[in-house]
């Protein structure tokens, strides 16, 4: 008993020495202790990690624990990644990283080449040329003599740039006319069409820029889709041409299957590429169309598709051009002495079925005054005439298979009393038109060979004093 009691004072010393010895044995810069892992399938205990204080046996009481060397650590050695498992999560790309838009390129004969950049932008480029031969024989003069001439040239050269912009319903179109014959009325710019078109809904469609005024059908048929080389004379005189403005339209007004189409617009009234100022004014246009048998391609002449189902389009329009300084309302020479007002009306019809096609149109134009009187710089009086009149056109065709076509046309134009004397003479001597043509289509209207003959004569059909014109041309859209 005295021996046991004598050893009791050593317990506090051992309790102080043991932790000190253990602390000296553990490395101070070694890796942190790893948590114990689950035993393996063999239940063998894991080997102690070098330098792990918990794995070092304590020294006997009263003795210092021997110092141990820490295991060498390779600071640059990569830590192997854990193999992917079903629960492994891959790191998502940064939220602000943008994906490059997909670029697509496609093309088709007659439709040009289109580049699509994602769903926010596209660009279509195409062109058209017309290789043209024209023979002309004038009416006989007082002595019964006629003059003859010919023209061999590039009748038309066009470039189109069109596509989508930012939104699928927002499109644009630019058309440049580069042939000498396209520069009418002293024009200095090649711009024919330049507009943007927003079509977000069936009944909400808006077009802004320079383009065809939505007046009569035979003028708004695209030139590349004509059956004859030139438009009828009444259309060139009495219609409304391109202008700069804003138009609302709907091809199926109020219902997806509605046969009603509407057009309404306001324009500058001065025609295309206006560069000079004039008195304030505007051109107001409204047009109503009815397609009782369903959709019809009435913006192209002829029935090249030989429709199995008949198609019919009936249209009418009214327009008022206030304070225009152009002799023919939106075309012709520019008045120097003032302006005038013009009222316009049109009615038209298109029918197509099994290769047969017929189109007809009536046009009327009335100026608010017959003359514009002014004085020149020297104080001498100047009289300028307006041009008022009416006219009609009937054109019929049949397309065979293969696509060979015959076409015929009749038209008449009449000047009103007290209007421009030159216009009266023109309609009295050449107001009646008789024409015929033959066409062969290699790729529809996009590539065709055309030949036509036109005779213009008095209204009594006196062919002995007729003016004769013939054309042969190759028209190709790439």
C-alpha cells in the first residue's frame, strides 16, 4: 500500500508529459489528417498515414516520444480526378457566353443566292437582264412616207437585295435599275424600290419606303412577269407609278380564308427619286380586291402553272393626288409654273384556268384644271397643259405543255376635251392598239424567250396608217 500511494504523485506528471511527447512526434507542416474511411470488404484496418498523430503510438510513461520524419509531399503533383459517375455534375457554360449564329447558304435558278445568319438576318441577291431587239416603223407622213429604225441593246438590267432583319416578320427590299432605258423623265438615280415591310399579323401589315403605288393591277404586275415586252399604252399614261410613302395592307382581311384584300396608303405624290421641292401636297390611295375562288397569282401574267382550279381576282381603286407638279400625276415632265390636282379611278379583273388567262382593266384620270398659266423670267406668258383621259385593256393568252404560249391584246385610250393638244392628237392617231406575241418559258417567267408585234392606229382601226413595232428578247432572272 505505501508503494502504491507513493506512485500517485507521478500521475499528473504523466498526464502532462504524454501530450507533449505526442505533439513533438507529429509533423508541423504535414497534410491535415484525413477522416477515417469505411473498412473494405475484407474488414482490414486501413494503414496509418505517415505523419498522422492519431496513428502514432504514444511513448511509455516518463519517456519522450522519438521524432519522426514527415512524408515528402510533391507540391506540383496533380490530383487525379474522380471518374465520372451517374451523379457527377458537369460544369455549365457561363450564362453570359453567346453562341455564334448558324450560317446557311442556299440558291436556286431565278431566285438568286440567299445567306441566312441565324434567325435574325438574311440577304438574298439576284439580278435580271433583258437582251432586246426592237424594230419600229412610223406612221406615214403627209406624203405617205414612213421612217424605220431599230434598237439592239440591254433593255433592262436590275439588281435586287432583300431579306429578313431582326425579326421574322420584318423584311426589306432594294431594287436598282441600271439600264439606260430605265432612266425615265431625266432620272439621275437608279433606285426603283427601297422599302421595309413589317407583317406581324394577318390584318396588320405596313410597308414604308419607295415602291409601286397600290392602284391598278396591270401596273403592279412585276416587269419580269410580263407576257409582252412593253406594257399597254393606257397603263403608261393613266396609271400611278412608284412613289415614296406608307401603306397598310392585308391579303385576307378579318379571316384566314377571307376573299377580301385591302390596300390604303399615303405618298408624297411626286413619283420616284424626287430631288426638288414643291408645294405641300400628298397622294392618297385606297384599293379593294376580291378573290372569290381562293388565292390566285394575279401579280404574274398568264397561267404558266395550268391551274386545275379556276382563279378569279376583281379589284377597284381610287386615288387623289393633291398639288402635284408632274404632268402625268406621278410621272412625266415637271411643271415650272405651278401644280395641279389629279383624281384617279381603276377597275380590273384577272381570270386563270387550265392554261387560259385573261385580264382586263379600265383607267380614268381627271385634272382639276386644263392649263397651268405663269410667266417666265422675261415676263412672257407660259402655258402648260395637264393630261386627262381614260382607257381600257383586254389581254388573253393560252399556255401549252411544254410551256409555249400565245398571247393577244387590245387596248384603247381617249383624251378628254380641252386637255393637252398633244395628248389629243396622240390618242386620235394612235389610241387604238392591237398586239400579239409568242413566248417560250425555260424556267417560267425567270427565263423566257419572247417575240411580239404591236400596231397602233386610229380608233376606226385603219391599219393603212398604223405605227408598227416588233420585239424579240431574252429575259433572264438569275
